C-alpha cells in the first residue's frame, strides 16, 4: 500500500534514549536567577532543542515519515511578561544557524511538517485574555514555520481544537471565532485546521462539517479515536469522507491515528494506547498523512508498519 505516510509526533523515543532530548524551562526557574544567568541557560536549551529537531528530521527522512514539530522548541517565548525573542539569546547566531540547517534539510528532502499547539489555545474562548494569548501562541507557531521555510498553506498545517461548546446556541462561539480569525495573520489562517473532539457534546466531525466549515472553510483534521468517543452516530467512513472533502484538492489531508487498548475499561476509552493493534478501516482507502499519536512514538510506528500495515 502506498496511500499513506505516517507521522511522528514531537518526540523520538529511540533518539531520546541515545541522548537527543528536548529541554524545557519554567517561568519559576527563569525568575529564580538573575536575568542574564537565566538567559544563558535558556539559550543553551534552545540551541539543544534545535539540534534535536535536526536529528529527528533526519530520522523521519530515513524512514519516510512526516513530522509534527513540538510546541516547546523555545520555552517561554510567548510569555510576554518575560520579553523574550530569538535575537536576545546569547547563542542566537548558533541557534539561527541550526534553524537554517533544519530549513535546508526540510527543503532538500521534502519532509512534511505540521504543528499542533497545546489545548489551552482556544481562539473562540469567552475569556478575553485566554483568547488573546491563543492568538499570540498561534502567531509564534506560524513564525517558527516561516523560519523553517514551510509553506503557508495546508501542506504545513497548524491544527487546533475549537474546544468550547454550547450547542443550545453556537452563535456566540462562531462570532468569537470569526473575530479571532480576522485578527490572525495569513501565515496562520492559511495553515489552520480544526480537529474533531472526543468529549460528549463537543465538536464532532459532523458539527464541524455542517456548522463551522461552511462559514470559515477551515479544513477538518479527522482523529479516529476522537470519533470513536464522539461520533454523533455518524459512521467513521462517512465522517472521514466529510473531513476529506474540506481539504484543498491539491493537498493530501493530515489526519490523526490513535486508539485505546482493546481491553480498556469504558472510562479509559479516550486514552491513547502505547502502540497500534489495528488499522481502522476508514483509513484504508483514504490517501492521507497519518500522525501517529501513540505513547511509544517512533517505536510504535515501526512496529505498526512491520506487523500490521505491511501485511494488509
């Protein structure tokens, strides 16, 4: 089968075991030391993260995988009270060279890349501060993608959840959503996708397809495990067809593949398994890029390809 490309999400377990590990920093850590000391520490961690990014991009190229870039390449960057930027870091020259090295590698090897900001990014939130912070976060993601030379279209998607719901009256949500979209730069809007959600009474594929897509034409990122938990009684084959039709005809959709374990209790149905144990039927005849949201990361992709996908 050649209809699918599989995507690694953020972390490579095998590379992490060999020392290629992303590093972070908390606001508390940063503020606990003199600013120049904290900047030096943070700068070293950002440089490390750029080098880890390069190693993972190389692994993905070697395996023919796509890659979802993690949101914490530059910890604390979007925390406006700290007034951080790439150019004030002591290692800024080396960091920008490392990013440019990643950019060249992506271009030379056509590595498909995406981003998926954290769940606190809610651009339709009723909380003004949360909504504004979400816009800042999205612009930061788009800026990094620009630095990496990634196209400003859905070949390089930035995927989010709407993540607020009141189906008795969706008009205030849609109004806030429209207001936020109007404030975002083309670099965000041209990449943006909305993912179906897994909680009861949250945004299922059919809700996005009938209510949100006609108004905003933002493609739907289909997540099979979320659909299992929140299907609105729509068959998975019909749901993925809905999602697929929202993508530009010249772009292969990026979807999410995960699952719960076969014997998990009902209350754990939303939890991601360590590895895949099946290939959902709705994916089989749907050409797409499947970001693999399993806890064992690259090891799960390799095992799935060897033991399940290659035997179909």
